[in-house]
C-alpha cells in the first residue's frame, strides 16, 4: 500500500513529471524515485547488480530447500 | 462518539459476518471441487500445451517448490524490466523508468503478495506497468499462496503418496476459474459505486480558490477488485482505499472488506472437505474468528477512547481517517487488512493511537492467521495446529498426531523453523537498520520522521509488514532510500519463499505417511478444547517473540501518554 509521509504530501498535487527532467530537478522527482538521464549509466550497473541479487536470493531459498531435504 | 455511530459500526460488522457465513460454504466447497477435479477446461489445456506441462502428472514437493520459485523469479524479473523500461512503453503517461532500487523493491513487493509501495503511484507509474505488471501479479501472487496451502492439505489427505499435486495446474485453475471471474464481477460492482475505470491522462482543473489541481484517473476498478480479493493491497493511488476514486462510499468500503475476507474465511471449509472431516475446518475457522473479533474490538476501543484536545474538538479521533467511513468503518477496514495479508488502508495508521497502531502490528506479528492472506493464512494456522498438537502431547501425554499423521522429529523441526523465519527477519532487519554505522545515520536522518518510541514503531512496522508480506505502512517512514528499498525487498522475498519451503516439505512428509487410526490417546482436534489451545499457542508464541520490542515502541508510547 502507500509509502511515506513525504509521498502523502504529494498526493494532493500529484502529477507526472516530464521524462525530460534530470534527476534532482524538483522535489517531486526526488521523492517519487524516478530517474533522470544523467543517471542512466550508473543505473545500468545497478540493473546488473539487482538481477544478480534477485538470482542470488532465489538461490539461497533453493539452497535452504536442499538443506531441508536432509532434515 | 454517539450511540448511533457505534450501532452503525456494529451493523456493519453484523452484515459482514452474515455475508461471510452465506458465502463460505459454496466458495469453500467450490474450491475443494476445483482442486480435486481431474478434468481440465479447454483453455487450461491450451495453457499447459504452451508452457509444456504434463497436466496429469502429480509432483513431489521438491518439483512443486521448483515451480513456485521459477514462476516467481520470472515474475520479479518481468516486473522489474517493465518498471525500468516504462519510458518506452505505451500508456506510460510520459513518466520515466523507476530507479533500480525502487524498481527492485516494488517488483519483489508485488510478486510476494506484499504490495509495499515506496512511491506515489499516480506520479511514478503509467497504466501499462499498473496493468501488465502489478495487476497481473495481483492475480498470480494470490494464486501461488493458495496453491501452496492446497498442497499442504493434500499432504494431510494423502496416504503413502510421494506427490502433492501439480503446481501449474493448481495455479492456472485458481486464476482462470476463481480469481478472474470473481474480480470481473466485483470490478463492475465497484464501478457502479463510483470507482474510476478509464485510460485518460491526468486532468487539470481549476479550483474554487483560483488555483489548479491535477486529478489522476486510470483503470483503477479492475485493479481494485483483485487487490482486495487476492489480499494484495497495492493502491492504484497513493492514498490507497482512502482515495475516493478507489473507495468512494460506505458500501464500497464494506464490499472491499468482504472481498479481503471471502477466500481466507472459506479456505478452512475447503480444508475440511478435502481431509474428509468438515469439523476440522470449523475448528480452524473458530480460532480465526475469535482472533479477528478480539483484534477488531481492541483496535476500535483504542480509537474510540482516544483523548486529547483535538479529539474533543472534532468529536472523535478523526485525524487520518475519512469522514465517510468514520472510526468503526476505518478500524474494521484496517483490522481486516492487517489480519489478512492485504495491507490496503482507508485511514492512516500513523495517526492512530499508539495502542490502536500496535494492534495493527500485532495482527501481522501473529503471522496473519486470523484469517490471513489467500492461502498463507491457512497454512500458517495449520503449522500452529501441528505445534499445538505436539505441545499438548507433551503436556498431557497424548500421541502427537494430527489428522491421522504422526508428528515426528522431522515434522516438528520443519514447523519450528517455519515459526522462526518471520520474527528473525523482522527483528534482525529492524536491529540492523539501527545499529550499522552509515545505515543508522541514513535511517535516523532521512527515513524516520518522528524520533523516539514512535520512530521505532515506524521502523518495526515496516519490517513486520514486509516480512509478513502485508504491505501496509505506518506512513511516517520515508522508505524510498537505497537501504530500506533493498532491506525491505530482501525481507519480503525471504519472508515469502522460505516459509513456503518448510510448508511444502511438511506437505511432502505428511503425504508420504499412511494414516494412523484415532485411538484413546489421540487428541481430538475438532473440539472447543483444541480451539482454546490453538488460540493460546498463537498468542503466546507471538507475545514471547515480540513483547520486548513492542515494549520499547508502541507500548512505551501508549503508556507515557
């Protein structure tokens, strides 16, 4: 469900920000978590990191299942 | 609070109970038939052919679990890709992609049936992501929870079997035969009540004061029905079910509450039918009902009895609550939302009294078993039933067996591990956030809005909500930081799938056993004594686990006031 007090302040005036905005151009961009163009390269690195992290987490669950087989 | 308002609240609860009594039997029996049927519908056969599944093959618990994990992994990656590529998708409303940390948190959140939202939907996600990503996950994540409990029920019902059903068949049937048709009907009902359903861009209007205001619309009704029916809870709008476009009237509020409870309160009947003894289902249902009513009463009393100047001026503790719902319409909704794994809200928990807010937390800490989320509530309760039988066996010298299945060393270890997972994630997650240098500064400086006891409650609530896959938020916590996006996502993912490992392993273990006949040494598990024992075990396990941290947070705050 909903997120933050900060977000709640936004809901009465919530409107989409333009995709042409750069990160940090306004408080709404910062609070809504949208990315600007300047961050795109850094974000690509994060994408790889996130995908690897998701695979690792599911791997941990699978490992636990392997361990449970031996219980 | 005048007597008329209280009676109106009681009438709402009575109407809700009546509706649930009327629906639990046909819905429970229907689900039992759906999961026991050997016949496949034509559409279903087409799906099995496309995904290359042998629909007539029953699976071991390991294969069943592999299906759960693979299906969910693909779901997380798909939703993540949609969120990141939003800028190039149609109906994106001109919005750019989410940041990686927020996209990770949100993708995990919707796939795990949590629906924790660290963003303002109307300012962050367009219609394609809402529909192809979030709405789809609302269906499939609910289905995954249901099929896992059905696998466990099959384990109880089976005799010397190495299999517990077919994950793909169970999932497809749940979505196609139950969730889709019901959600379609209730979406129409909600549209009739004023919930919006359109594809318009946000509309700019001029206010009476001479300013301008942008009003977001969108396909909300189609998402609202499954949001409640699948106990998902993710709002189409940031204000969730407090928003008039999601929940416009008192009667739509009641419909949404009913939707949250319909499946969880019907599943015990399904369980009773499938194990061949409906009384067993009713014993479980009784425990769920008792805990639900006690929790509702406690939260309502805390909110009705709130003191303070503002409360007296307003006539009631209405801060953060919608006038069209009133106090009891709000506490009924939020109790329902937190005893199930929904997490939707129609009022702001952060504005509740400390003890009222603590009840919401306790509902989740109980493991969301009263009646719990779609599927997850019943399997949580069945695990507690196994533990109760074991403890009762130790106390009075009864044979530890439940529904004819012996509870040996392996079974009790699996049940104990299940119980430990969520508290570990909640308490370690909260503690780590406040201890690790760097993280602590970020959490205290950026995330926690209110310092002191209330601030601890906000953080504790966040991890409780995430690890229990509830998704409701206290509201005073800024969750959109790299740490909380990541830590809460990990808590959600492990809080969803690690318990499922133990549940499915337990299902496999029970399925492999033959049934032992009941003897004079068997503890009857359909009698009031067992209901009392199971209720006590649920409360005591929660109290022992969480009392210290509750004493530092909401209890301390409530007692100081």
